C-alpha cells in the first residue's frame, strides 16, 4: 500500500490567536492557536495533508497563502454573504 498524502485535505478554522509578525507570512505560520500549533508539530514538513482554512475576512484559502495580521469574527451576516457569493467572498 503506497502513501498518498495528496489525497488528504484538512480544513481548519482560522485562529483568533495570531503571530504579530509584520507584513505577510503563510497562514500556517500566522495562525497560532492550539490546533495550528499541533498541526505544525505533527506535520512540520507538510507532507501528511494539504491544509486549507476558512476565515471571516479571507474566506476559504490554502494554509500556504501569505496573510497579514487581522482581527475579524465570523458573524451570521458574514457567513450568509459567503454562502451567497462563494467561500472566497470577503
């Protein structure tokens, strides 16, 4: 049986806890809540799964996408707008 890492997709929620580094850094490094810390610990080289996230501000994106520090919460209105316009709608 062969190992097929590209067949796995892990979708995570963004994290209110973020690294405050200036500028843009990959989301997998920016988000710093417990689940993100665990992910970096158990899959440091990113070979076990492709990772994506859902954010109130950024929508649905790859965890490799560079993002800046921000603060936004998912509201009923934001979720409804995303559903109406697609998950990449901000």
